């Protein structure tokens, strides 16, 4: 099958070339939108990433060009209008899991960086400044960590935190993981988690129900000076409310690998331009904030797994077989 890859970077080319042996893969760095959908004319399938737009307008343009299949090389699907895809007869599949360790370990890295001030210490030493003032952290052992979302990534993160000797609270209305309970985690309501946790890490999908899950009201329920980590989806946070909580001191530290408006920023080199997103620029002024550009997934193992699963999804599409990873509008209700 001929497949056009949008938003393709050199690492995508390498990982898919290593795993492919049966499809004709064409790569473009262009991001998918209604304006660029014409590039896919005559292609039966495309492969897209997290910031490619698959709204109703884009899908209609793709369908007009003969497109039948969309293979997402990511787990999240909030960028896809699944109802429009079904109306247009376009099948969509995703990669539901690749390496939960990649993202969970990265979340721990953000947590440790914020706590022990690795980012500030690194810059100091490069300037021959060896003072320790302002670099004081705290022992993780004995602290209460809240994990929102007990899927594969959240479960791995929770187990790592248990290994640090933390008390772990988990909130997930769709899961009651017996193994996590046996390991020592406690399942609680979101209000309880926010009120008791010194560290809160988000590992849930972005859905209409979880959009702005952490808003001004949720921030007000958190402990004064708590740390917040988000490696899931930017839309889980009301970013303006988070900035307000940072300014007031209510929020003690923030680690982000995702951002609500990242589609205009991430996966691009903007070092020679003026970034006009004032909210994002304000985040970067805080010494207790670390922001990275959606790289938590970025390990050798994860890239290889993404390529393998995506190609199997394309195999199913090409053969007319039911695809276990196919998404339907019903997925929006889960």
C-alpha cells in the first residue's frame, strides 16, 4: 500500500525503514491540515502524528482525494474527528501502546529535575558558579504522590514512585488495578488526591470530560506549593489558571512535556523567530517551571514499537482484515 507520512522527521524515516518490507512509504515534513491535504491525493492511506489536524474539513478534503485509511503513529486521538471519519468512510487506527516505560520514566525525570534543580545547577556550573543557595530539594521518600490515570503509563509511573518509598494515590474512574493495589497504591477520588498529594502527575487521555481537568478550582484544592507534572496532553491543563497559580505560589513547581497550544510550536526549529504565544513565553520566565517539547515518548524502543504496530495496522487495512487498533466514534464515549 502507498502511504504518505505527514510531519515526518529523520527518526521516523529511520524507524519505519528498519521495520518495513511490504508498503511503499513516502515522507514529507509538512504538517497535515485542510490546506495541505491535497498532498495526499491518490494515496489510499496516510500516517499522521499528534499535531496533524484531522478535523472534519481536513478529512473531507482527504476523502475527496480518494483516501480510505489513516494510521496514527501515536496513542492519543483527540486531534481526530472520528464521527466525521465514519461519515466519510475513512478508517482510523492508532498505536495504543508502545513503551509505557519511556513516558513514565520521563515524568520521573521532570519530577527529579524540578525537585533537585538539575536545570539550574547545570547552568550554574557552566558559569563556574558552585554555590548551593537556591538548589535545596526534598526527599521523595515518604512523600504523597498523586497519579491521575492508571493506564499502562500511569501504572508504570505509580510503581516507580512506590519504589522511591512514596505513598501513592491513584485516581481513575475507569480502572481499579488489582496489581497496583497489591503493590501498595490507594485508589481515591480526584478531590482526595488533589488535597493530599505533594506531587501530582497526569497520565490520562484528553477527552471532553478531561479537558481542563486541572483548572482554577482544581488548583485551589491542591496543597500549597505542590508540584504538577504533565506528560500526557496539554489540554488537560487550563494554562492561564496554571500561570496564575504559579504567580501566587499556590503551585510550587510545574513540569510540562506537552502544551495546550503546542501545535504551533513543537517539532519545529523556531530559534530564529519571535514566538508570539504570550502564555507560553510567560511559563518560561518561572524558575520553578521546566518545559520540554513533547519528547517523553522519544526512545529507541518506543520508536521501534510505534513503527511495528503502525505497519501491522496498515497490513490489516491492505488485507481488508478487522484491525484491533481501529478507532470508532464509540471510542469518544469511553
